C-alpha cells in the first residue's frame, strides 16, 4: 500500500499533509456551523437506509472548490460523486461526512476525511501520501504523512502496547444491505466470544484513528470504500499499526483489518476461518 512514491516537481509530503489538514478542519467547521436543528435525507445510496444529506453534498462541493484552487492538476475521488480527472498522478480521496447516519440522528461520531494518494485511486494499488481525519463533534484532528508519523491535535501519537486477542477491544461496522448485515452478524457471532468486547461507533475513519492512538486494539470491517479508508489507514499505519486484508490481499472493500502484534495475525486467521470475506448469502 505504501511504497516509495514519485512526487510531482515542487510537491512534498509535508505540504500535502498541511493541505489535507486545512481542508478537513475547514470542512468540519462548516458542518458544525451549518447543521440545522432537524437534518433530512436528500437521497439514498446502497439501500433505502443508506442516506445522503444536503450537508454531504455541500461539504464535498466545498472540498472540490478548494482543491480546484490549491491543486488544480490533481484528480479528486469523492463519496458523493463529484469526481474530477487530473494530470499529476495524485488523487484526493475525500469523504465529506464519514458517519452520515450518526450526523442524521445527532449521534456524536462523524468526521471529515481527506487523503491524497499516488497512483490509481484503488486500495490494492495506491500509495497513501498524506491524510487527515477531523472529528466534527469533538474537534479532535488526526493527521499523518507517509514516513512522517501520525499526530492527534499536532502531538505525535505514542507507541501503543500490544493487547492479546482475548483482551482486545474491537471496532467494527456494518453494511446497509440486508444480505450483507446477515453475513456480518454470522461473523460477529464467531468473533465476540474470542475478544474483550465489540464497539460499533459508525465512522470507519474515526475507528481507525482510535486504533492508532490505542483506544481500540483491533478493527475489522467489510465493504469500506476508498474514501472511508484512505486517511484513517495512513494514520493507523504511521502510528505503528498494520492495516491489511484477508488471505494476503490489501485492505479494501472485501475486508479491512487493523491492529498490532500477534493479536492481529490471530484475528486475521479467525476472520479467515469464519469466512468473513465470503459472498453475501454464502
């Protein structure tokens, strides 16, 4: 996932990281300032319980407009479909509100996620260069640059002690299609007796950053899109965690697993034995 990148002339990891942080925090401030008392659904995506709000669209438009000014030669891949082609070999992967259902219901776990990758905007082939996750409710901001480490509110994240599998607090998330939920429930029944407990907070980006700082020991989720994954995965890996898939694959839509030490390898084996990557309905 992270190999030595060839950057365009005049571009640095530090500069890309600073821009990702600026974009994410500006967008987060816009979400806080403009949130109406009652949020309504503007559209749905994968199912009728997978909502898009007007704020999702407005924030993505803000990010696209800023990038058009700051990095007009770069491509953009956004959750709400405002994709922009580019010529530089860099792509900004943006999620205007990661945790839209939480935002819709007023539950305090949703974030703006901004990352920039080299190569194809595909978790199997990209190199994540820089990223930022901004927790809209708390204002906490995690950022990372490839080879530069990870920070929370500007403070480097400390080394985290490895927890054994049986004492690991595990984060996860669920899809919106009924068949996917049924498959994930089956896997959860295999996982839950083997770990300390499960947390489902509703924002993959925040989950990965909590793992980075040691507030979660392990994390797994099926169905993550590139914008769910990019910034948080870099924060986690730059904080010393590993972010992997199953059966030797890179993290991505089939499965994303993150953690540290022997517990991660044991957890990957557990998920493989549970057929966590099997087709829905299998």
